[in-house]
C-alpha cells in the first residue's frame, strides 16, 4: 500500500482491528503535514483524517481498554 496522501515523511504506523465492522485499519502519522490518517487496509482509502497537531507526529501507540473503544496516542 502506498501512502501518497501524506505530505512529507511518514514517521510511524500502527495496525489495528476495527471490531465494529471487522476490518483492518492502518493508522499513520506524518511529519510534513502533521496529520494522522486512518486508512482502510482493504481499499487503501483514508476513512478519517485528524489534523490540528502543531508539530510532527513522531510516534503512535494503541491502547486497548477492556470493555471500551481503543485509543490512539500521539507523541
């Protein structure tokens, strides 16, 4: 999969399972546009774009909490 929607270097990638519709998601953080993209792995299409970070997204992590939704942390 080519992540050509990022403007600049991709700093980190995280894969996670969307349990609501049983799809695989790729979460990627960039340095150029400082955006985080959530991409459907099957189609290669971004399903959500998170903007508003003032600096580069250097690292991503996923926290899974029992009984609640997963959370993505950005460093």
